[in-house]
């Protein structure tokens, strides 16, 4: 009988790990595979459509996405990407973004509308995928996390000023890498 997956703690803005470039995944071992079970479980339990390893305190270049299940009520189909790289991008789209690491903050962000991303799957095989629209945006958002970039970093000066007070409030509740909101 297998154990229930664990719910991981989401790191919130103010936690230094969210601003660092994550390390490449070198080995796909049993420890990583076990982590991906808890990682994916956490994304769904927190009603996310994507999650990056730094958001749960792990500095590894690993994301999981499932942009359709919550928005369209489709069956869960998580896509785990190890060491993802955006190979090409084109067009422009604007969407309202939010983030589990910036609870309660939403803003319109412009991003490329079409991307081709390469990544390694859990079996160690390199894959390539072309995406458009919302799925492309979700992957770009999560890859940004791997580079220490948050969606608010893409905003213009006026939009950032409007959110400044709320962001400072979230940051002020982070002490020694632990966000005091984490258990709320």
C-alpha cells in the first residue's frame, strides 16, 4: 500500500529562493521521482495550473503544469518538465496572471503567444513541444520561476506601483525564509 502524497509548503514573495536561479537537474533518481509525486499533489491541492520547484523551497529546474484541468474542468493531465528551455517564441498575448507565491495579487502581463519548449521527461528522454495561448503562458510563467523572475517583474512602472503596498505586506510576513502566511 502506498503512502498518501504530502502537501508541500508554498514559498511566498520575500523568500530568497524565489529570486535565485535554480540548479540544473543532473540525475533522475528515486528521490526526484518521489518528490514529483508530492510536487504534483501540491499543485492540485493549491488549485494551481503550474508550479516550479523553487516555489516549494527546492532549487531545481523542475516544473509541473496542467493548464486545462482547472479552467476547463478536464481530467488531470500533469506535464512534468525537467530542465525546460524555451527554444523559440513569437507573437504577443496578454493575460491576467496570478501566482501561488503572490497570493491575492493579479495583473495583466504581456508574453509571447507561441512557444516551443524542450525538456527532459521523468524517463530521461528529451522532448519538444509547441504551444500557443494560455498553455504557453503557463509554461513561461513557471520557467520564469526557475530564473528567479516573478510575473510582477514583467509589469510596467505604474502597474507595479499599484501593487507595491500589497507586495511589501507579503514580503514583511516572511521571516528567515518562512512566510507567516503559509499556514493560513
